[in-house]
C-alpha cells in the first residue's frame, strides 16, 4: 500500500473551505481522510468533539506543544489551533490522503517539515463577498467579523508559497478544480 498524500488546505475565514471539503470528502476516488485539529476555541453549534475539532483547554494545548505532539500550531483570532502528529501519520500509513485544513502560519510550518505536501489555497471572488458570507453564517459578532476581514486582507498578501490557488466564486467549479488537482497528484 502506498503512503497517502498530505494535503494542506487553506483559505481566509468564511471563504467556504468547510463546504468545499464536505463535497470533496464524499468523493470516494479521492480516498480522503480529514485531519481533525486541536483547538482552544469554543465549539460552534453543530460541531462535534473528535469530528470537527478536538476541543481542549489552553493548558492541554500548551502541554501538546511542549511534548512535540503537534505537526504545527498557531494562534488565530484569539484561539489556538494545532495538528496532532500521530493521527496524520497513522492515516497516511494506511494509504489515506490526509487533508489538513489550516491557516497560513500553520501551512508554512507544515511545508517546511513536509516539502512533498500538496498545498491549496482558496480565495474569495472579492472582499465584499467574503464579508457577506461571514455575516450570513451568523456565528460571530460584528467585531469578530471585522477582525476576520482585516486578517484576510493581510493574509492574501502572503499566499504565493501555495502550489495551487483556487477561487471559490462558484462552488461546483471550485470543487471540481480541486478534485482534479488531487487526482493529478495521486497519479504522479
């Protein structure tokens, strides 16, 4: 059995990463496994422990960092996020293509450690559309949304190191473009 791909999947908050990933995960030919991240943020409505994230205390998160249990970690909009190393390696060894949905600082850490990783960054069609999407999901207050917009503007200036940049203007088109990128990498 061949070792699976490591796929670094990023994009600004509200760009539709979760929706795109849901579509991709349903495609059996991609043989994807979602890497569940550890976070100190509170769960959003409908999120499930161990499925969407491992929700932990700040103390437990810092312990994981200190013990080297994370492939990467970063602070984003007042919360910590990290990728548990053991889970990722176990899935790759089983032949699964592991998708890491992480922010830009974490992606840089991963790509330094794993230069063979496939990197994909999702961009919005415009900042106005991004703001509209963030407001429509109704999961955060206006101040947090504005923090996310400000962060997105800064982040979009430093995404050149990603191998592929995909615009999520039309969901079906973005999903198919990413599907083809992964299939091409699998067939190398």
